[in-house]
C-alpha cells in the first residue's frame, strides 16, 4: 500500500486543532465515531456482520466447515482469519496478494480472538484427530475511512457471536451456536504531536507516526497488543493508552456486543 | 513435546534462571565479508545473523523516496531452524515480523541523510528457540552501526512473559509454548519504546510490571551490544587489526 497523499496545509490544520484540544470532526480525543453494527447480513454465511465506524465500512463473513485438525492439536478446532485491502476500498489499495499492512491487520484481529480464548476450541472438535470444525473469518474492507483495525475486530466478534455450527448440513447433529466464552474488543489509539487520540480518522491516521492497538476482555485483562508505525512511544503514553482502552472497550462491549 | 508440570520451581525456571534473568548472549560484529555491516547474535538457543547493505540504489526504482532513504527489513527463518522443517520462503508470520522489526529500527536511523537510496537489512534465523524477532532486532541494530549508518542510538529488544502466574524475562521455548503471555519489546537506551506486541493474558498491573522488567532486560542487552561494537572498533583504532 502506498501512502495516502495529504497536503501540508491539511496536516497543519489537523495539527493546530490538536494543539487547541480539538479534532476536525468535533470529537473529543477519547471519543469514537458513530458505530453501527448489523448482524446476519449475508444469509449464505454461517455468521456475518456489517460494521460502519464513521466512514469506514467493513463486512465480516464467517464460514464454517468440517476438516482435519492440525496434528499437534488433534482435539481442537481451527480458526483462520483473513483480511484483504481490496482496491475497491481506497485509491491507494492495489490488487494482488495481501501485503504487510493487510497481513498485520488480519493477524492482530486473529490474535485478539485466539489469545482471549473467546472461542472454546475444544468444543469445536467432532472426532479427535479426524474431524473438527474449521472457522474461517473473512474481513472484507469496503471503504477505508481510517481505523480498519477496530472495525474489523468489532465485526469479527459480532459475526462470531451470531454464527452457527452447520451441523445438519454436514450430518453431525443439530446446529448449535459457536461456543463463545469471552468478548475481546480492540481499541486503537494514535499519537499526534504528543497527544493521544482514539479511533483515528483517515487523516489523523495519515499524519500520525504510530498506532497502538490494545485488545481487552470482559474481565478487563489484556489479550493482545500491537504497536504499528515508525515513531516511538514513551512508557507513560503506553500506560495511558492501556488504561483508556480498557475503559473504552468496556463501553463498546456493553453498547454493541451484549450477548 | 509434553507440557512440563511446572515451569517454575522454588522461584527458579527450568533452565536454571531467575525470573528476571536473560539468557546468555554471544555477539560477533562484522562476520560477513560482502555485507557493509553484519552481526552474529546468539540469544540462548537462538542463532541469528544480520547483514546490512547500503545506503545503495533502490531497486525497484519506484520504491525510492525523494527526501529520505527507504529502510527494508527481511526476516527469514531457515527451514532447518525449527523442530519440524519450515517451508522455505516468507509466510504471513515472517512478513509481520519483518514489518514490526523494521518499524522498531526506523526511528533511530537518520534516513533523511540519504535521499533516493535504500538501506537493506537482512536477518536470517539459523536456529530458533523463542524470541527470534528480538534476537533479530538486536543483531540488526549492531549490523547497522557496523555498516556505518548514522543512528541516534542503538535499539535493544527483549521479551517478557507470564508462566505459572509469574512474570518472567526473556522466555525460552517451553515457556513460550506453555506460558500464559508473551510480550516482545524494543527500545532505545533512553527508554523510548519502538516495538510493542503482546498476546496471551495479562492484567493491567502485570502489564505495567512486565513493561518495566522488559526495559531492564533491554538495558542489559544495550550494554552488551555497546561492548561488542567497542571491542571491534577500539582494536581497529589501535591498529591491531589490518584488513
């Protein structure tokens, strides 16, 4: 992905607003853009969700099939997360195999779901060593308005929470919901000139040197973190982002992801 | 491999270390002839080698930047570096590791000194034993200095994790496989964090404590990196080595 082109004037504008404690769309530094989540938008998928986070628009589809387990975990199901930055979503995305940005996004979304143990993988086992459920989480970014990470992560968990194991289709019993145990939520912050802002817009993301994504669970514990970008962060900044992210995740979870 | 019953016994880890102790480190500077800078780095069972080429022309040309150098980082694991043979070539993991490692080093490189040129960093993992990305960053940082690339400081990297509900510095393979959390960190000697990743389970307080622990580990490594570089170049200055 080549970088977004942005005029110096616009950069200065955002920077100057930041000094006054403001953002271009009038949000507070710790405020998210408007979020809408619709689930079950794709009937053919076992679970799905459409997330709009401000101008960012993603659709997540969960397909579930039976397959053979990995030899080192014969009694556990498999989760595979994929995300592509397709050229439909932005003038700077190009077709071709996923590049590092897309791979990083997919792997962080995957880590949030995997490391929080939000899916009980042992319950995805049908016959140990032979047959398990394979859960494919595919994130389709339709419009890049900044902060794809949080939109993708919200979409993935929302889609999983509505997904069913298609047992009837595969002749292994009755359909049941995907065994969920936790609801991890990713919160991304950017650093701009020393200030920390949550849920960066496209412009804010472009001028910021660094992003930090913090994934936290229902109990307020952390299950994943990823710093992305070339400028460093201080310990104080990191600790501040962790604290505020845990609070924000709680808020988002209560508002959008009630089971 | 089976999970050991206990990873820590009486405050001592399976390999005999205390919780806040790093594994033995061996550093050799300038081990490759063709590269502009290089470093061999052993970190416990990890054996990695880093080479730096550049500043040099950018190929393909469209990647070049008119106002600064481009930094490229390739992390690669040898197929024989792990228990089960790894399929050669980049996979999704190594692409991600390359990205975050490059971003860990970029802040210290004076890229604006070399417009329209490339600084290429290649890291080969010859043997992997948990913590290869941190070993790679430590090696690459020394190789950059060895190549004479102007830098603001060195970068040191170290992981902290949680096993048996205890925070431990620099996880070994068993602790990585069966532990509860893993958090690699890279930082400059003045405490700026340039790489931060985490997976597993940590509470807010454990995270804070872990971060401080990792910082101590990084400072220890920084000292060793510095010593290794000084050893090579102080002897050069005294004229003992004629190359």
